[in-house]
C-alpha cells in the first residue's frame, strides 16, 4: 500500500512540476525565443534570395555591351548603392525598434552642386529620400543616432512629427501618447559617376 501511495505522490509531483515550472517556462521565455529565431530564419532566407538575385543581375549587367552602357550613362544617373543604402536604413530601423512605413525617392536626377576640380568634373551628386515611420521617441532618437553614425553623408532637411493620441486612462486628466508618426526628408550625397 505504501508503494502505491509513493508512486501516486511521485506522479502528482511530476505533474505539478510540469504545470507549475516546465509549461510556463516554455510558453514564456522559450516560445518567445523560438518566435525570434523563426523570424531571423525568415530574414536570412530573404537575404539569401536577395543575394542570389543580386548576383544574377550583376551577371546580366556584366553582359551589357560597352556602347549600350555609354548611351545609358548619358541618360540615367549612377545609383552608387542606393538599394544597399535603403536596406541599411531598414536594418537600422529594425535594430532601433522604429517601424518604417514608406520610402519615397523624390529626386533621383543629377542635381549635384557645382563643386568642381579641373575640367568641371562634378565631385558628388545628391538625391532626396522621403521616409515615414512610427515609433516611440526613444526608438526614433536611436534611429537618428544610427543614421548620424552611418558611413553615408546624410542631411535631414525636413522633419514632421505627429502624436498618436490614445484614449485617456481612467483617473488621469492627460491623454496617453504612446507613439508618434515621423516624416523625414533626407538629402543623401554620393560620389559622381566616373564617365
């Protein structure tokens, strides 16, 4: 009889440990980490696809004849990594906790300053990029600090901030502001293409 009682007590202790320790730990910490790992795997797969597509496009670009390239260079400005810059901005926003909602390249034309050396060779070009996003003030500050420390020269030429006001909390007279909508206009500098 005592052995059956001990077995029943051991089973109750095992079930108790499962429901009070193992299951809450899994649902809390482990499941959150599993979700984060899954999202990072999705990002890794996307980056792998992007790298393969980039390699394919570079191969196509290398197969374009020199005469066609010279004709195109007269009509189109050089991009000098504009797509790579946009990916870096997006990654910076993700690290900062700032959510980007829109990119808008407002002017991709050759609007460079007439900063010249020698035979009127332009030293740099600029393009204008509009960015919209949402986040807390702290995440926005972290995003701007990262942008300031980036290797690209960037001027913030316009900034608009709009508060997202939620319903007032019971007992408080002030409204609760949890996040803001931000709109930035950036002027990005790049080297002039070598013709």
